[in-house]
């Protein structure tokens, strides 16, 4: 079990690192462009930073956390009414072992940016993190496969999706982790931008 948790953790952080690198690549490319294009008065600079950042965030499809769960999904024999806590495989129509990947993060299009010229702050407000879409189901293995007809596979896949989704909703660390990683991405993103215009401004992400 500990081995599976380590693999899940590595996969989660591996996906996050790739997305951080993508963000930094966007920053570098745009900075090279605006360095020669946008040179205005102090008041205009802040407005241009805000507008440019909002446009990039609107186009962003970045997520923040991918995590894979290994689950055991059980199908009751009749009317979905059975003891799910039973470990006897014969109590169920079929039992499957499966893997499913959940993506969680914020909607970057809902990020709000305001400028406080008095406090000299760029204030970035984040929406709450949520689970994105349906679980992506990988391998499925029938634990009582000899007794299960082949045409039951699509139903088993749906059952796996439901089981993975249920597990992710009970994972108290998933959503907080997604929001924290989104905060890190946004903070680094905006700090790089504002440094190119006016380093006296502070970035506040909340």
C-alpha cells in the first residue's frame, strides 16, 4: 500500500513540475516581447501589466494536480443492495481492480486581478479549487473474471469511475493541495511579470 502511495505522490508532483515549467516558458516568451513593446509612464505600466496578465490567464488551460487512485470496485448481484464491506468475492456479481486518475485545480478564467496604487500591490484573487471532469480510467482487472461476460466491461468501467470519484471526494488533502499549488503558480507568474515593469509593487495572492 505504501508503494502505491509513493507512486501516486511521484506522479502528482511530476505533473505539477511539468506545468510549472510550462508557466515559466510562457513568462519568458512574453517578457521578451513586452520588453521592447511596452514602455510607458508609471500609471500606464500597471494597467498594461494587469491587462496582459488577464489575457494570458483567460487562455490558460493549466490544471494543478493529477492523482491516481488504485481502487476495488464491487457490483452487487441484485438491485445494488448488498454489503459493500464484505471481503467475500462470492457476495458480488463481480469485483474489479482498477486505476483512475483525477485532475483537480482552479478555473484560471475566474482569477481576478486588481491594482492598489496606494499600497503598491497587485492583488490576485483565486477561486476555490474543484475536481475537473470525470476520472480517466486506466487498466481494469476482473478479480472473478472467469465468471463475468465480456459485454460487462463498459459497465465495469463506469463503476470504476464512480468508485474513483467517491474516493477522491473523501480525500481531504486533494482540494487543499490543488489550491495551494495553484497559489504557487500564480504567485510566481505575477511576480515575474511585475518585476519587468515596476519592482516596487508587491504581489498578493489570496
